């Protein structure tokens, strides 16, 4: 209970403020003690004397304020009897009573004055409450207007997305029509080409066959004509000769007959028959001679006929050969027609497969577009739901605040009524002109009340909680728990004292049961084919992982000082970083494409892969991040990212995440229209933006670096900002799987914050992008670039050496040095120029990246000097970086793998020593470490010409006047 003390001079008065002695009563009740301050005993109320009876007045709670004077101790009879007793008082006592009355009236005036002050205070509190209500109503109207604008913006974006969808669908339909028309045209062109080719070939063959047939026909006709002419001439000559012979024979016969007749007549007439017989014999001899001549002519004609027959046979043979050739030509023509038909069928099949492929790709594109559109609609719906939930939460908060204000108003009204009742009670007591003797008596008043300034005061903690929300540090036990469950890949810094006391790694082999279970594990019988294959792949992965573990654990480990220093700025000291993207990689499902290259990169000698920025970004390339915890970016989903990182880890490759810590894009506008309110899990406000950012009205501290004008610059001096960034980096390390960082635009904030972030997230390797302009004089590169590399070294010093930095100085010098100005590669102290010469273990050398090369081309490296440039950075200390385009697109992959192999064989690391022997217009010669010598340019040199080089050297790479590399045998 609460006890309040009043002085004894206050007769029946109730003062508005009392010192609190104790608080053991329930809320809303406290006791008032009126009377003297002595510790005398109270007298009971039921004594016979009025003056010795204390008066007890009990005031009810606020809800029962109508019976404030409910339990009066004295009734009406008591008051009348007291009046009778006062009439009997003496005159001196009457004077004392009048004096006491005047004092009571003065006190009454004081009470009235204080009551007026209380009423004024209450009026002021009511005015304040009205102001609060007006402010709340104004905030509600603002929230409703923002909601309406968000709804209109959403409807506008939805309409735009629907129009874009229709445009895409129309484009897809047009593309389909174009593809079909193209396929039809291709088919028609192929058919026409086939017909033309076939018609030409057929016409040629037909012409050849017809020419052969014509030639054969002409030859046969000529031969037949010759035979016919010869035969007809021979026969005609034979017939003529036969006719002549027959005519002659007939003439001879007729003459013989005439002679015989004459002989007979003569014989009959007495002529000498001997003469006739002699004449007949002579005639016969003549006839025989003509017959023999005729026979000889017949023999000649026979020989001529035989000769003609032989010629006819030869002509027939030639005709048969010509016919055979014609038959062969016809067969060849048929075979050619069949082959042409088969080729035509194959071409038709290829065209059909191409059309089917085009259709499938169009269908897949349509599916992808529809899927993306659905995903966008889902995201819009989720955004709407989130906006609705936010609006509902705001409305609920406003309703709760209004209810609290109403409760405070009701409380203040009840308090006002209570104070009025108290004033009326005091006034009634004063009017009754009661006198209190100076005896041991107390008057106890028990009244109810409470504090109303808890909800109405501007400095109230509840208002701060309602407006700002709680913000407190992570407990130590939770931080220890987070550190204990952090993954072990890659390993943390080893214990140096323990490592220096042993020459071997502890085996820490897996248990025999685990090895036996993995070795004996087989796919289940009766599974589906796909499940069988998946289970088999899982088992093979387990076995390969077990083999790698056994191989690593059983190899003798010789302690090397460079290898024992595992630091974020250097890693193992033998890192070769591969930039796994370019400026246009976001246009494809990049994480899926990069995952399948993990084995190839590991076999080529890479040790770490630099990933693109993983965060959802306003710009598709990822360098304008908004919601840091949303990893569904243009490069792929968060599941694709995790799968890609797991694939890199399976090939013993580190995954370096590109994190943008200098700036962040806001989600909403402030009431004055400035984009400086962030959303997502890290819902910062203008207090997280530096105050000297000219575009975004930040309320933080001044920036510790340069201003990036395209987005709000984050104020890293704020404790809550650094705490949130540390939690985010640890989330990327522990939950996503990144092993290190590439820090974007580190010129925008101090390196001391980078040191804090690196120590909190403990990456295996870290690179800072400290980009600064080199020194030029009249358009030419200055020889002395010490100021440029000093600025980079200063930033590395600010990080405490916990981070490396890109050696921009070496890149700029190589641009000019490789054009027969090799003297630029040595500084006045005989060391390499650039950060490479001052702090090689923190220098990350490179020739090109997504900014300088790719499709941006801000500062591209001379393409004809790429081989020489890589020959320099891959054979020198520091940590070299290989650009994606150079490795896969520029045709110098074999050159790079050969140089990486030379670096591996020579044992070059980030701290290797460099001795430069020559650097002039003709070339550059240097020894790196103890086992490698390299030469650039057309300088005529080999290790045998150098007196300082001892031992036997073998040429490992010979590219003529470009570069040469020797290794010590």
C-alpha cells in the first residue's frame, strides 16, 4: 500500500501530492494519513467526546466515484450533539475557534487555488491529448494515402505486366509464325535445290546416254551401210559376172549347138567331123578357162565377204560395248537418283528435326516466360499480401494507440472527478467548522488513483517501443552458440603453437563402421530406374568423398612457414582466382551453367571461383542491391546458387561472393518523396545513410570515404548497421556456403570497418576493389606511380592486412609496358612496379574484369598482348585472376593452362621473391623464386648468358618473341 503524510495543522484537508513511502497495495489504491506527525496511538471513533474521535473518510475506486463519502463515521445525531456541546464552550474557546476558522478559510483559499492549477493542468493535458489524436489521425490519413498510392502503383505495374505479357505472347506467336514460314521456305528451297540438282544431273546423264546411243546408232548405221554397199556391190558384180559367164556359156552352147548342127549337117552332108570336134574342143577349152576365171572371181568375192563379215563382227562388238556402257551409265544414273533421293530424305528429316527443335524451344520459351510471369505475379501477390499485412498491422497499431489514448482520457476524466470530489470533501469539512485538538489522532483517507502520464508523456518508453521497436544486442550465449555451429569448410586459422610442434597432420580417420557401411552400400533392388540412378550417384559421391578424406589424412605434411599462415588476405598463398562471370551473364541461368564447369576449372589449376553478386538488385548485374536476404537474382534462384557452391566444394574450389557493402537501394519513399526507407529483413531508415550524401537526405554521420551517387551510401559508423552486416555475412558463410568475399567499391568507407567485418565472418580469402586513377602527363602514362600504389597499400593497412586488394597499378602499367616499353616493369629500387613490388602477398593481379572488358569495355586490355600479360602475372608473386571471357571465349585456354602448370611446378606463391635482370625497350627478364626464369619480348637471351644463374635450366614454354619460360632441373 502507499502511505502519505500530512502535517497536523491540516484539519481534514486532502493535498494533491504526497511523498510515496511504500507500494504494497494493489494498483490504483493508496492511503492518506492526516494528523500530527507524532507516533501516538489512534483513538477509536466510538468514544463519547467529539474532539477525540478521528474522522475516517473512504473514497471508492474510479468506477465507484459517485459515493466518495460513503462511509462517514458520524451520523446526523452525532453532528447535532456536537453542536449542542459547542454552545456550551467558553468565550476564550470561541475565540480560538474563530481563529482556527480564519486559518481554515485561508487554507481553503489555498486549496481552491491549487484546484484551479490542477484544472489548468488537466485542460493542458486534454489539449495535448487532442493534439495526439490529431497527429494519429494525420498519420492514419498518410498511411491510407500511401496505401492508395501503393495500390495504384501495383495496379499500374500489374497492367504493365499484363500488357508486357500480351506483347510477349504476340511476339512469341509472331516468332512461331516466322519460324514456321522460315521452315516452309527452307523446305521449299531445299526441294527446289534438290530438283534443280537432280534435273541438271538427269539432263546431263540423259544427254550423255543419248549422245552415246546416237554415236552407237550412227556407227552401226555406217557399218551396216558399208556392209550393205560392199555386199550389194559384190553380189551385183558376181551376178553381172555370172550373167556374163552364163551369157557367154549360152553363146558358146548355142555356137556349139550350131556347130553340132552344122557338124551333123555336115556329117550328114559329108563335112569332116574331126574338124568339128576340134573346134568343139577348142571352144570347150575356152569355156573351161572362163569358168576357172569365174571361179577365181568367186573366190575373191568370198574373201571379200569374209573380210566384210569380220568387220561386221568387230562393229557388233563395238556396238555391244557401247550398249554395255549405256547400261552402266543408266545404272549409275539410277544409283545417283537413289542417292539423291536418300539425301533429300535425310535433308527432309533434318529439316523436320530442326522444326521440331524450334517448336520445342518455342514451347520451352513459352513455359519459361509463363513461369517467370507466374513467379512475377506470385511475387506481386506476396507484395500485395505483405502490404495488406503491413497496413493491417499499422491499422491495428493505430487502433491500439487510439484505445490507449481513450483509456488515458477515461483515466484523466476519472482523476478529474476524483479531484473534484476531494475538493468538495475539503470544502464540506471546512464549512462544518470542526476543531481538532492537539491530541494523538489521525485521519486516514483511502483513495484510489494511478499515473496517467505513462501513456501521455512524450518521453515515455512505451511510445518509443511503439514507434521504434526494440533493438538490443545478441546475448553472449547466443553468439557463442552461433560460433560453435559455424561450418568448418574452409578451415579456420590453425593453432600455430600446435602446428609448429609437429611435422605431421593428425589422421582423424573415419570410424571403421562408417567406412564399411559406405563401401558395402548398394542400390536397393526393385527400384525405379531414375531412383536407382540417383541412389547410385549418391553412393559414388560418398565413396569419392571418403577417398579424398583418406588421401588428405594419410599424406605426410611437412611444415612450411608459408603454408601455415592461413589468413583472409592471402588464403593458402597459392590461390589462383577465376572470375566466373562477365557483364552479360545475368541473361542466362548462370549458376546452372557455371556449376557444370567446376570439374574443368579444378583440372585446369584454379583454386577459387569469384561469383557474381548474389543479392536481388535493382540493376540485373547485381551491383545495386536492395533486400540483402533475398538471393533470387537474375543469375538464378537461391537453390541454384547453393547447388553451384556445393559443386565447387566437391571439386575443392573456394566460392568467393561479391558483396556490395557501400550502398543499398531503398524500397520506399519518405513523406518528402526521397527514396531512403529500406525494406526486407534489414528495415533501415534515413539514420542508416550518411549525412553528406547529397541525394538521399541521410541522418547518419559523415561518410568515411567517397560518395557513390547512384544509391544511398550506408553509414558504417552506426552500431546497428555493422551488427546487421556481420549477421548477414555470417548467414552467407554458414547457410549459403560462401568461403570468402570480393568487396565492391571499398573507397566508399573506411578499411577499419572492413577489418571488423572480416574478423566477424572469418573468410578464407578476401579481395577489396580499391579503384583509383593512375597518373598521366600530357596523355602519357607517368613512369612513377608510387602515389597510386601507396593509396591502395594505405587501404590494406587500414584493414590490418586482413584483406587483399586488386593491383590496379600493375594492370595500368602493363597496358603500356608490353608495347616495347618493358623498362616500366622495374622501379628505381629494382623491384616490380605496382602493389606487387611493395606488398606482393596482398596484391591480386589481373588483366581484365567485367567492368574493364566484356561488353562494357571501360578499360580493355590490348587483345594482342593478352598472352604476354598472363605470362607476367601467372609467373610472378601475388594472387593472379583469370577472366572468364579469356579462358572460354578468346581461344587462349591452352596458353593459360600451360602457364598455370609452370606456376605449379615452380612452386610460385604470393610471397615468392623476384630478381629482375633486364628491363629495357627490347625485353624483360626476371627470376621468380629459385626454380623459374621468364623472358618477355624479342630480347635475345637464355639462362646460359646470365652469370648469376647457376644450375641447369630447361625450357618449359617457348613462344618466340612473345615470352619464354625456363624451369630449373
